[in-house]
C-alpha cells in the first residue's frame, strides 16, 4: 500500500516509521511542510527536531512540496498536523479519492463568537464532506510507537473501508489496531483527556496524593462520558482505548505534554513559561476553553474542565482550583 503521512512532527514521524516497518512492505512517504526540514531528515535519516534518537527505516521517503503532488496515487493519506491546521489540510485534499485519516485530538477553536468549536469529524463535514475519512486515536506516545513498544489504537470511521484500510496499514505485532464506528465517542475521548491531564498534573505537582489522582481520573472520565453522550456517542466507547485508556495514559504518563503543563503550573510557572518549555503543542491548553464552551451550550456539567480553564486564564491559582472542586455540594455519583 502507498501511504502518505502529512506532517513531520513527532506523531506523524512515529506513525510513518511504524507503517514503513510493516511486514506488508508498504511504500511510505513522510511529508514535511518545510523543505529545509525534509532535507535535514532525509540526510540525517532521523527527525532530530521532534523525535531525536530514533532512526528512519531505510525505505521511508521524506519529501516536501505541494499536498496534491504528495498524495497523488496514494492508497491511504494520514493527516498528522495539529488540530489548528486540520481545516486547511482537508481543504487541500479536495478531490482526493484515497481514504483519509487524521491523528489530531482536540476541538477546533470557534471561528466566530457564539459558534461552537468543532471536533475533527465536524470540520471534515464542513470542509470536505466528499472525502471518505476517519480518525486513528488511542493511548499512545510517539516515542514508544517509534521504538516498536507494544501499543493499541482504535480506527474510527462511519466508512468500513476506511477502518479496514487503517487496520491493514498499521496493525502489526507491536501495534494492535481495533475498529470502531463511533467516531464521535473516539474523538471526544481523545480531546477531553488532554484537558483532564492538565488537572492531574496539577494534582501531582501539588503532591495531593494518589487518592486525589484516582478521584480526578475517575470523575474526569464521567465528564468525558457526559459530553460524549450529549454529542451522540455511545457510552461503551468511553470504557475503551480512546476513553479510559487514553485518559489514564495522558494523565499519568511522564511523556505527556499536557500532564507536564499541570506539573509546571503547580511549581509556580506561568502558562506562557510552561508552554514555551515543552517545544511541542499541548492540545489541552488550546482546546480547554472550547471544551467548556461546547459543554455549556449543551447544558453539560464539567467542573474539572471548568477549573482547568479558570487556572489557564489566571482566574484561579493552583491551590484555589483544587479547593473549588473539593468544596462543591455533595451529589450522587451518577449525577
């Protein structure tokens, strides 16, 4: 299969490496927006900027240029840009006949005051509804996938051929890919867990203990589920890889950028300092407000996410955010 991965950040590079190692001998191309970056990677056979220390397989091609030229003849196109760039990339794929899958997790920022921030499949419906498309998501750090450490992902789409193509492209002894037709649930889980990981990093940074961490993760999963159900997802999706699995990984894993933001805020750094120190995008920072806005529009209560937004906006200090959650009125667990 000819596979084109659009976006040479850490995650795009890792998935290109994984596909290039596949026993089916896929022909894989990693496309970089910057011609200079592409030349550097091709020469060094590594992505020193975003995935240092991991070599590129011999058969993996690196290129730049126009998107239409890059995807010509592809059997699968994988969009590995941040959420903010998805709309433009899908627009550039107008007329593409190959299955398309995106890797980004989050809500797009609202394009106008009062408009809802959109999930990736909603952006797709607006920009390029003719594309047969879906998402590849789940609990995964780029570095571990690139090193062929055991990982499980979920391929979600309303189109069976898109799900099947993603399984054929990436399923391997080190990477299991499960199919799911609940794209709403998969995307909600992938988006909101980033916000909750900031809260859990804050909890750990303040040394509140393992009890507090467990409570945050559990109640965070309840928030994800409430929002997902309001958007039309199925409840069982949130007990799977893109719900519970991705939340646990991102909230507790030391490679999590969103968790790192919470840890740094707890240490007294400003949001700008915390984000600048990462060197990569932390999607939870950029979509937290949109998550809360969408929840409010739907009448969904998300107190942990609300506290994270107040923290990011500077309306609450770290200890105050925790106090605001602990001082809420008692209620039934299922409420």
